[in-house]
C-alpha cells in the first residue's frame, strides 16, 4: 500500500485537503500510518545534506512533478556565476536550507540564492582572505550546513583550507580556526606540512563536529589520508582516525613496516554519510600510493580501499570492509555510500550500500559490517612486475548483480565500422586483456576494464525507500595501463617530470586531449618564468606544485622548456619524497580511436535499477547519446557520465551527468525516457530537488569540462503555473 499514497496525493489532491471532511482526513491518516516508510523518521523533503536527505539517498518525497506532467517542465530561473575559465568545472550538488540554495562557482566562490527565484543573496570569494596562498584550489562538490540557535554556518573546502562563513551573510566566522580558516596540511601526525591537499568533497556534520577527508597526490609524495573531526564553533581538532595505521594500531601488520611511514593516500575524497540515530559515520577510502606499483607496501594495506564505520563522536573504529586488497588499479571507492533499509526474507535490515569502480555494489549491515549477501574471496592473477607482491584473492559479492560488464574480451572490441575496429585492434596487438584483475605488466600494456573512472563514479547513487530500488549510473569504457621502468636518475629533469607530471601527461608528454593537454611544444606558449608561476599556482584541473622546492621546479621547467639535455646531471639539495617507484604508469589513457571513440562496443554509459530485496536488476538502459553517431544510425550508445541521479515519490528519476549536455527524466519503474532538456553546458554534477513557496524545483549545475565546453550556470526547472498537480 505504501506506493499508493504518493500516487493518491498526486492524482487526487482534494482527497487530502481540509475541505474534504473528517472521514476522508481520518482515512488519509490511516493510509499514511499504514504506509509509513521504513525510514519514516527521515524528512525526505529535506535537501540540506550532500546526498539530499540525511541518509544520502538522493530521494525526494515531493510529488508535484509526476510521470504525467514531467514533459511540461520548463526553466524557472538561471544563475550565471560569470567566472568560467578554460577547462573549469562545477561539480557541486547544491543544498537548500531555510529557503536559500547554497553552492559554489568554478573559481570556488560560495554563494546563497533565493531558492525560488535564483536571486543572489550573498557571494563570498575565499581568496579575499587566502590571498595568493593557493590560487588553484581544484573542484568543489558541495558545502555543509550547521546551526545552533541563531548561529548558522556554511562550511566548505578551498584547496587545502577548511573554511566557515555565516549562512545568512556570507561573512567569515572569525572565531573558527585562524580567522575563519583551517590549514588541512597541519595535524596529520607527520613531520611534513607541505603536502598537496584538496578538500574537494564537503565534510559531514555530526552534532558540533565537521568530519572531513581530502584529495591527495597520486604519487609517493602524498600525505597520509587520515580522517579528522573539527569542532565547528572553534575549529579545534577533536579526533583523528589513521587510515594508514601507526605502530601498535589495528591494521599496521598489513603493511611493510620498513616503508609505512613514507606511504600516503588511503584517503577519503568521495565524501561520507552519517547514520544520525546510531552516531556512525561511514567513510569510503581510496588506494594507497604509489597507485600502480606497490613494491613499498607489501600486504593488504588497511585501511586503503575500505568502507570504515567510525564512532562519529570519538573516531573509534567499529568495523571495516576492504573492497580491494593491495590496490594496483586505482580502484578507489568512488562515491559516498548510501544508507538503505531493505526487507530480506521477511526481516528489515538497516544496511549501507557502497558502489565500486569495478561494477560491484557491496551491501553491509550498518551495525556489524556483516554482508547482507555473501562476499566471496576469488583467486586472481598475480603480478610479475619486479618488486611487486599482489593479493592472492579479491572480494566479490554474490549479490547484488553487477551493474555493468566487468570483462573486456575479443567480442567487446569496437566494431561499428571496419576502420574503427582495425584501429583498436592495432593498438591491442601487443596488449593483455580479458581479466578484470589483470595486474600491470612490465613488458606489455594491459586493458583496464572497468576503467579508472568506473564503473561507478563520484556523483553517487540513489535509493527509493518505498520501492527498495537502488539506482546507479556507470561508465563502461576501457583504459590502457602501460608501465615503464623508472627514469635514469642521472637525468634529474626527466626524473622530476616522471615523478610529478608523468601520470597525467604521459612519459612522452603527449597528454590525453582534450581533457589533458600535451606538453611537447610548451615553450611556444610559456616562458620559463610563466611556466614556473603555473607550477606554483596551478590552473583548472592541474594542481599547484608549490610544495616543490624552487630548485626542483627549476629543473622541471628546464626539462619542459628543452634547456636541459637528456644526459645532463643536476644534483638536488632535497626532494619531498625519499621513495621513487621502480615502475611508473605511462599516463592516464583511455582506449580510443583516432576519432576519439571508445575502443569497446557501446553502450559506454549505463543507468541501472537494482531491486534491493532480491539483489537482481529491475532494468538497465544506455545513458546519453553521441549526436554524430546517432546521425550515422548508431543510437543508444550511452556516453561518459559524471554526476549522480535523484529519485522522487512522483515516480521519476532525474539525471544529467552525460557529455551530451542534457538532463533527463526517466520512469523510475521501467527506465522509459519521459523528458529531456538541453543544458547550457554539461551537467557533470548531481541535481538538487526541493520545494519553495509551494513549487517543486529541480536544479542542476552546468559547469561542463571533462572534454566538453566549460560553463558557469545553475539552471532550475519547474512546472508552469497553469499545470495541475
């Protein structure tokens, strides 16, 4: 009966109106009680958390917009941030509280808008107080809200800074930390404080604490990815959980003790979720460094690639689950987990669901960490890279069903046109593939599938508590991993380039256009001084390397500008990391044709509905389309997608995310496309859903990037005034 109530409210609003009379009101109350949601204590009209309501479900009980009227949605307002730059993005999922919508701009200004009109109430530029300390601050995926009495605050990350402003005025909270800011490079229980740190995902608020993770370098110069909680009123550090354990702590034995103090990563960059009734924060983590050769970290490497349940008040570990042992594939947990309540074999289970880059969904009991469905340790192929020692097994859930293909085989090679197939086969003639756990190889490239961007990605999943359906979008694209022995350290310039630039731009400096530019002709665009400034400040998706010594930057600049010869030897006084991998990955590379088409047969983007009572797929459809291919008759190809879905009691699932610059609405029960609209730039973000002044709004950040044109808009959709609802 629970699924009937939203339908009755949407279809027969007068049935629930005060004028209907006591009998109908009583009947409505009985229906409401009998249909009470398993999570009825959660306000599903709320959108004040990263992930919407407090359980991170991205579910809204609003039902003004329905299957019947969704096609009439129109633009209600557009907010232009007017600070777009080349390759900038907006990955922010806005939140809404007390009638104000909070979000961030491409240059990380924080703003508050009237949620019904899009009128700017205030806007704060963090670099007014940060100055030139960190003019590159990466992306921002959202903000956090806290209030106590009349004290209302917005907390957010800007580069390595955690900042707090007044939620009503946008003014910095001067008694928070150091005049409204905290330096996250400090208090990491390390001798160093010169790390590359970006607070990209918003922290979670529990009582008077903000609990936060961070994005780090992918190299051996990375900071340890410890989880920290700060007091929101003062900025005082309250607790730290060591994701790379100290000697004597649980998990220390899963590392090589000779090198553990010099290893970084195992960080939370994807965001978290809190079970407020139990006081548990669920923290997914990424890989330890170096990502693709783990010769300095023999062992399983707890708590890398783990879902960790911590006491939100104290930071003490309650339980953990590791999704990848000794990761050498960059298979971080890519998104915040979702709190779900499901009925299995007649019993309700409070669970937490964590999607993965490799296409699995791990579903665990919130209190104990016990799997809801069995998880088996499966034997996997072992590495032959010198110095490497991989795990003999990897975990695989028996259910839910995988939400994508998990192996790239001969039959999956792109064959839409003979010339495209020939191109891909030529690239694969010396490559290894056909095994999702194939380790990087010293002599041959391997096909990594699912790729480094998933599977699932950072936009998160959605869960409908009424139908117990879990929705997740995924990329289904092959990548190439090619390893090369470390550079000859007689050539310090090449060594510095390999250490700090090689992962992204490739050892041949060709990049991965259009997202990552090549550097071969960089001297035509920069002078030595302007290139040094770029290294210090960063730009767009490129981080700042201000933590490098001036001498190291000079050697790197000379190498890139071609003023250092291959055999030149330069001695450096100091380097940030004492370790260097024996092998390097030769740049982030997708398997692409010369035309830029993905090397596997479509669909390249997927949207899947999983029945969480059975663990089986309800439906699965391609997500997105490539217009140039559709014009040639190749439809339903799907596209790369970044950003997550929102599901509603009105029977709808909304998602943008795709590279084709559209936002779509699907029938949540069948996957049928019911509505789509063009956006000013790709909506690589998760929408917000809320009600203001009696009207339901859908808002999406349109920042583009990731190989598409950049944008600077937030677009709100709503029904016209004359539509019955």
